[in-house]
C-alpha cells in the first residue's frame, strides 16, 4: 500500500520503444536536477568534500 493506493501486481511497461521513452524521461529528469537542485543544495550546504569524486559519463 502506498498512500491510499494498493499495488497488487507489476505495471506492464511494454516493449523496447516504451523502455527507451522511460530512459529518456529519466535522463531529462536527472539533467534538470543537476542544473537546478544540486546548485541549490550546494548554495546551502557548500560544495562536496574534496575526496568525493563522482563518476561522470563522457
């Protein structure tokens, strides 16, 4: 049960095209958070410690 909604089974995601759409949407969400949310957190808490080296694609 999540909130007032009971999940009794898995959601049928579909085929490869639907998976691609899901991945594209998640990539867009992450990029948006990197541009907005991360700078807001760093403005409040300061930058990450020097020892923290996140992996980047590229």
